[in-house]
């Protein structure tokens, strides 16, 4: 009997009701015989009176700091906008780079020491020679020493310093290409002509000051070593010799440095630039001299040797006209004097620097 009631769907048991009514007093089937089911009413959340009347706090501190940061960024951007790339700013940066290279200090120190050392050695030899007569006999009383010889000692001692300063000028350009730092330099200063002009100005300042200080120290050393010797005064033609040797020596050294700077910009290789500089400055004169000695029809080579940088520097520092023996150059060919030699050395510097600047402007930095 219980099995029949259980299996009969029309008479379900108490446990088989799928939708039991939790409220016994309500209709178990509210949809039966009614319309659509109404939507339930949801409770509306309310804010407590104490909270509703309380003022809303705004984090004004963060807003103020954000505003200040925005104003600071605006000020910096305006300052950067006002900043302009200047020539003298580029010169200062080149001087900083020049001083930061260790080779600059080493070569400058060697240049100063070698110049002063050679000046002292020349002064000592002149002082010793003043005690010998024309036959080579020793004399207790020294012969008077021409004062012009004193300045010759100073000018001749500058040879090594000129070569080392020229090497420094080559390194100013080739050093940046060797380390690829020239790319960053051109990012900072994309104006390549200004970039080269700033280098030239910095090299001119450095070489002039260094050579001037070196010449003054050498002059003082020679004066001290020959202080006890009898000296004959300068002649009327030699009156400007001190200025030519001291100030002119610093100026001619600066021209050699500018010539070397242009050579470095052309070659862009430290080893190649130094080798070419040594060949042009030191060996070219000897090479032309050897060519001129081969035949009497080769006297033009001896004239060309007088136009090489080393001959021009020596002629300029002598403060005299270049008096060559008869037959050493073709007849009627002009031989430059001391001031003409300075102008020709200026032409060397201008030509090489102009070519180097043109190449640096048009050639790729790599």
C-alpha cells in the first residue's frame, strides 16, 4: 500500500514535494489564477544623518604637489627653450675635453721639459765656446757673447715642443673618431662647421698659452745661465728679436697646431695623421735637399724646401732675411724672409684647416 502511494504521482508523499511552502498559511501556488508576477520592491539604502551632514574631505595636498610639479616642468621646458647652442659654449666643452685627455698632459709636460732642457744645454755650450779662440785654444777670459745668440738658444729649443703640440692638435680630432665619441659630440652640436671652429679656437688658446709659458721659462733659464758672461747688445736690426722669438714663437706654434688640426680632420686616423705630420714637417725639407743635390737642374727642389713648415718656422724665428748662397736656388726666384715665412705658414694652416672642415662637414662620421 505504501509502495502504491509512493509511485503514484497524483498522491505524492510529504518528502517528494519539489517546492515546499515555507509559510504554511500562504498559498502554495501564488501564480495559479493570478496575473503577471509583480516585481519585488528592493530596499533603498539610506545614509545616516551624521554622515550625510559631514563635510566631504578632498586630498588637497596631492593636488597642490601635482600642480607644483606641473609648474616646475613648465619652467624647465621654458628654460630649455631659451637655451641656445653658442659658439663659446662649444669652445668651453672642447677645452674640457682637451684637459680631460691624459695624453694632453703627458705631451705638454714633455714639451715644456724638453724645451727648457734644450735651452739650458744650448746656453751651457755657448758659454763654454766663449772660452775658446778661433784656433781652439782655451782662454781664461771669455769672449763677449752677442745677445742675439741668447734668443737663438731659446728659439732653437722650441723644435721638439712644436712637434708635440702638433701631435696634441691631431689627437683632438682623431681621438674622437677612434673612440666613436664624435657621434655624441655631433648630437650635442649638430653644426659641424661650428664644431670644427670650436676645436680650432680651443687648440689655438691651448697651444698659444702653452708655448708662451714654455718660451718665457726657457728665456729665464738662459738668462740665468749666461748672467755672468759679457754680452754685446742687440743691433738696430735685431731690436724686435725678443718679441719675434717670444710672442712670434707662440704665434707660429699656434699656426702649426692649426695645420695639424686640419690634417687630423682629413685623415681621421691618429697613426696616419702623426706619420704624415712628421713627414711634412721634418722629412720634406731633407727630401727636397737630397733631390736638389742630384743635379744642377734640380735647384727648384731646394727652393721648395724653403717653403716647407720647418724651414718657414726657423726662418721666422730668426728674425732675419733668408740669405742663401748663390747657386742654391734658380736665379731670380724669390726667397721668403722672416715675415713672408710667417704668412706662408699661415697659408699652410688656412688651407689644411679649410679642407679638413669641408671633409668633416660632408663625410659620414663612421
